[in-house]
C-alpha cells in the first residue's frame, strides 16, 4: 500500500506526463519541419509509455 506522500508523487507524475504528451502531440502537428515533427511524435510515444507505467502503480 502506498503512503499518502507516495500517492501524491504518482498523481503529480501522471499530470506531468499527460501535459508532456499533449504538448508533444500539439508540436508534432504544428511543426513544418518533418524531422522535428517525427521527433515530437517519438516524445509523445515515450510520455505515453511513462504515463502507463505510473498508472500501473495505482492498479497494484
């Protein structure tokens, strides 16, 4: 079982990853440079993976 402090950390991390995912998605759509756009898509994938990992901590 998680302490309240640990739970707050995980909730904060989830919020951060959600924000970073949406920023990465927005940037990938708006960037005209294909290389940068592709890089932002990779970052979106990475932040989605991190979000899922933090989310799985709440399921246990």
